[in-house]
């Protein structure tokens, strides 16, 4: 059951847009198929998904940041049934009959004086069992 089931068969839209939606569905292609039913013949369907198949490592190396990235990636991969969907968008679209999508890729680049590190730490904190600390897979502890 998804929010798409709330719409009637006659509902049609010029654009169906999803951001970080497909990673949460166990069958991204099936979700795309359902979403496409609501696009007018002259409409568009667009999805923005995050690549959760690898960690963007720091350069120069910042060990804590890289450990944080690896741990966060592992937790997100466990939590999201379609964590690799960003790398499989073409097969997902083609298998639904939507054809080959126009695509582009974004790579976040930042330093510690940008919002990205705080976002990474806040996400890890929300995925942790303890609001004050968490443990990496190697047993080391980080306090928030």
C-alpha cells in the first residue's frame, strides 16, 4: 500500500516527482509502474535518488569523517530495501515500459564549514539507538 493507491484511476498529472522515494520501496520498478499511471500523455515523471553504493572519501584523508561515512552508508543500506536504485534507474525505467530516462549525477563536495558534515552527523544520530553516542562496527565510540 502506498500513497499512490489513494488516487483514482482518472487522476492524471503533468508531473509525477519523487525525491528519495524509490530507495524506500522493496520494488522500485513496481512503484514506477504505479506512478506512471498518473502521468498525462504529455507529462513527465522524475525521481531524485541518492547513490548508496559507495562512500565519497575525504581528501586529504580525515579518518573520523571517513569512518562516519562508512558507518552511515552501512546503516542506510540496511534500512533502505532499494539502496542501490540510483545505479539501476535505467533498468528500472526500461522494465516498466517508460524507456531510457534522461539522467544526471550530483556529487556533494564540501568542507567542514558547510552543512554536509552536520547533516551526516545528525543522520547518524537519528539512526543510532542512543541520542548521545554510537558505536562503529569496529567497536569504537563517537559521542554527539
